[in-house]
């Protein structure tokens, strides 16, 4: 999950996870999961197109779909995404929203019919080439979490991480700036290697003091794929295709965590502090896809595809900024930690870094079937297998600790599992109107025994289309719902996050014949054929 930063797992036990939260299991999963996207027709039918084809979005799932096209097509699909997340932390509920306009799909397919004589039958009917850009993931999100704590603070977690480390060797992103801001200090007679924090004494005093905890997680960006596909139609029975895909990633995170004293601090004059984490990830990956569609009978089709792992080369730019605020005229504290400077200058403290790494996503296998009913309706179903435990991260960058990615891969293998994804779709053609509906369920990627919970994504979709002569206009609405859990820091009771993602998608498509195809048809049949009947489902 994209917020799977602080879950208790082997990785967080091996290396302080928040200390290097910029590269973790969340990143590995974020770029390995695809969401429902693409053209309006594809989205409205739940993405169940493995055995249907005839849509440019299939280039990202089953490239054989390009061979189903009988005409050239140019299409564009703009969309609007609305995301709402409700957080519940100990009964404190917050709802946050985000919206974005985006390009869901853009592409072109060119068909070339095979020249044959009047008496030729069977064999290859056509070869098609296409290019399509399809959005695979939308990272625009905004989450706000609020809670209260009478017993612990994030500084307790940092204090435990700092123990035994000399003050001159504290890591620069979290521990050193927390110390510099006066939030942590060394114990007396500890050789500057044992620590306490200034909030814990108030929470442990038994007086009922507590702090307010807030976190806002704002993300932007997207992941899209440019597909170059070639396919062929053999005897209107077997359709095959191959795709070379280039995936681009742009992800931006601003995470602001704040703790506010809901008490008067006579010792330190502490008021509040904030930690801001910024992460920007950019990069490119590539993959290949092979697929087929076979028309067993006029009313029954099957399809299958294999999608290779995507091999990413990614670069992260990460930074932290701390700022603490103090008020009142509190005296210098001289308790168990000795004197403490209670009035730091308040300027932001932190560090920044950049590093590169390679990420390999899992291989995916897709199978599907479609039934055509009376040449007027189609019902389809797809099954997709993906094993998230096979995600692999590799880096030799000197800005990451030695052995870091090895331990991360161990954690991935233990915390992620195989997932089974199902997609269902239906289309009813009342020429020139088409009605569509779909449903998809994306299986849980988490190992419940180590992570402690599961997360299944359900997507509901519907749409309508109209086709007049060579122009098609389609509309789709999709709703994805899922739950996650999130912790401010290890040891805290998890916060439940309930997310709804709505997509409104429009597709404008223009179909046109290749002049050479029309000339070949006239040579073969001696004139212009009569106007064709309404196209069956899947033969756009």
C-alpha cells in the first residue's frame, strides 16, 4: 500500500524504517500495482478485454486485441479523477479529498489488409500496428489523520533509535535534527550516547497530560505506459500480438507530521513541532507483452497474455525539515538529562539526499473468455495472476546504507503474497447506442500473518456509447473502494483509512479506412461493397 511505511515487519526490525522511509515496501508495491484506466469503453466493462480486443487499452493487457481492429482508428480519452479518504483514529474522523484532470488514453491503430485474389480463402487477413498511451496509476491523493495520545509520542520511537549512538554520529534526517531542535537530549553521565525526549516526562507524569497528533499526506503524479504493438489476424480465427511498453513514473509526496502539547509545559515551554518529509521519484521502465485471442466458435472466444516484469530505473530525491516551537518563560530544565536549551532558534533543520535504484515488478499472466450473444451483446471475464513477493529492488548507490536493498527484498518476500485479480464486463449493442457495465476485484497483496491485515480493491463501472458512421463517443464512470491501515509510528494503534476513487472518462474515436485497403477490396470484388451491417461487439 502507498502508506505502508511504518507497519511492524522484519524490515522495520532490521533497519529503522522511518529513518529511511523514502525507499521501502510502499514504493515497491506502488509501482507494481495497476489501477483500472484507459478508454471509456474499456473502463466501463471492468477492463475485462483479454478475449474481446478491439480497444486501444488492450495494448497494455493483451496485445492480440489490436488484431481485432478492422479499420484504422484514432482516439483520445480525457478524464476526471475524484478521490476521498476517511480516516478514523480512536474515534477521531477526518475526510480529505483530491481531484485531478488527466489524460487516460491516447492512441492510433493502422490496419493493412492482405492482398488476395478472388479465389483465395483462408490465411492471414490483416496486419495491424498501433501506438497507445494508457494511464496505469494516478497518484493524486490527500489524506489527513488526527488523534490524541496520553501515553506515547513519536519522539519515544526516535529516542529508542538513538540510544547507544554518540551525538556526533546521529543520522541526519530524523535523529540529528530532532536533537538540534531541542526535542531530544542526552542523559547526564552517558558519554553523550543515551537520550530522553522533552514530551515523555509530561505524558508519564500521571497528571492526564496529552498531545494532539496530526498528519497530512499529500501526493501527486502518475504512472503511464506508451505501447508499440504489432498484431495479425489469421483467418478471422486466431489473433496474435506483441507489445513493447515504456512506462514513465512521476511521484511526489509531501508528508507533514505534527505533535501539539495540549498542556502547559513548565519545564521546557514546549508548544509543538512539525516534521515535513518530501519525496520525488522519477524514472522509466520497459516491458514486453505477448498475447492471443482465438475464436473457437462465432459466439465464443478465449484469450491469454503474458506480461513480463517491468524493469524500472528510478531516482529518488528525499528531504526532511524539522521545526519546533516553544513559548513562555520556562526555566532551563535540569532533571535526569541535565540542563536543556529550551529556546532553539526555531529554524527548520533536516537533510536531503538523492539516490538511484532498479526496481523489477512481478510477471503477470492473464486469461479470459468472452461470449457473444445473438451478435448483439457480449459478456466477458478475465483472470490475472501476479505474485508481489517476487518484487526486487537493487541499488549500489553510496547514499543508501550497505545491504539496505537486500534486507528490503527479504521483507518484500515475507510481507507480500500472490494475488488473484478478476474482471467482468458486459456490453449490449442497440445500434447506434451501446450500454456497458463491469466489475473488478483486485486481490490482497499482503501477508496477513506478518502485516496484520488485508486490503482488497473493488471496482464498479458503467457506461454508454454512441457510434454514428465513423465517429464513436463513449462515456464511463468507475468507482474503486478499498480499506487500508496506517500507523503514525510503530507501536501505535493503527488508523483505518477508507478510500473511494471515482473516475469520469470520455473517449472520442474516429475510424477510417486505409485507401490501399479500399483499392485492394475493389480489385478483389470488382466494385464497392454494400454498406456493412452494424458492427458486432468487439469489432470496433
